[in-house]
């Protein structure tokens, strides 16, 4: 019992556009939506609140894009499906809403 625990988990880094890096430990077969929501809650305190409250501050999880090796990550993807390795980095981008600046 407990033999597989080291291989069952993976440490992933999530790098924001501002240079911040947050580290997460997640099971290889857990959907990345769990990591995405945790990052969202940690970085933007109100990002996961109902849309009606978005005008105050924070970002909706729909305004954030997660990418691994340049490819978009879906909420249903798992580290195993994306062949992620320990200490890999996920990049986070705020979705542009049009116009410049």
C-alpha cells in the first residue's frame, strides 16, 4: 500500500503573464479543471463568482486561457493525457477582449 503514491502525483508550475509562478501537486489522472479553478481562486479572489459580480474585480475563469507546450488545455484534460512530466510548466494568459491596449 502506498507504493504508487510518488508516481500518482505530479508537481506542476503555473506561470502567469506577470512572471508569478504557482506550484501545484495533482494526481496524474485528475482533470486539470481542478488545478485551473484552484489557480483562479488563488490569483483572482472573485474570478469564480457568478457573472453578475464580475464587474467589481477579478476575472472569470472563462477569461483565462491555460496552455501547455503552446496548446490550449481543456478542463477535462489530465496530466497523463497531455504526457506532462514532473515540474512541467503551464502558461496562463488573460484572454484579449478586442481593441488595443
